[in-house]
């Protein structure tokens, strides 16, 4: 799976958790999951679980804490799958 494929998979994971007032088109690598995309903490846990399942990885607590933006999440995923 290429880096772009991982990015598209990550976007697909995030989309269902976006509130109605946030467009999926507004997601980019710099998007802050909580501050910009308005994803609440319960949904953030669901996203982490979905990421673990989709990429067959395990995220540690500190990695979850470091996952502030879409780009952060992608970097963590890339480091785990490579």
C-alpha cells in the first residue's frame, strides 16, 4: 500500500465521524482532528480502533496522544507499517 493509499484510507476512516457542519472536502494533512474537524474524544477512540484494524497495527497511548492532525496520524501509521 502506497503512502497515498494510506492517506485515502485514513480519510475514509475519518469521514463517518465528522459532524454534519464539517465537509469531508475540508480534510487535509494539516487538519487538526479536534480543533478543526470537531471530532469528539469518543469518536477519536473509534478512529484509533478503526486505524488499528485497517492497517493491522497497534497504537500505544503516547502515539494516540501525538495524533493531533491528519498528518500526525499518517506519520504514525507510516512508521508502523514500514
